[in-house]
C-alpha cells in the first residue's frame, strides 16, 4: 500500500473527526474518534522513536540507515509539525 491508501484506510477506520456542534454527536462519536486518532498517532511516533534509539548508532550501514531515517522523521515531526 502507498501513503495515500494507508491514510484513506485510517480515515475510514477511525471515522469522522470534525465536530458538528451537536453535543450528542460530538461527544458520542467525534470525541472518541479524536481520542483514537491521538492514540494511533502516539503509537506510530513511539515506534519511530524505538527504531531510532535501537538502530541509529549501529555499525551496519543498512541498519544504521533505518535508524537514521526514523530519527529524521522524529526530528521533522518535532520541528515542522509541533514547532518544538
């Protein structure tokens, strides 16, 4: 699967995340979907962090490259997405 297909699958699986202004819908459907989205995003970032920590300093070039790729994305998320 490519990035676009994975994102489409996640959106379909998680469901809507745009509040409607209707208390019942927002609290019963939208808020749980946002919570799920946050949990999935957190797990994905944690996976990147574990990969970076475990492999970025390895001696084997291919393993090190994988760790450095994960570190690149952690740094990108911190700087460009979160503005840390």
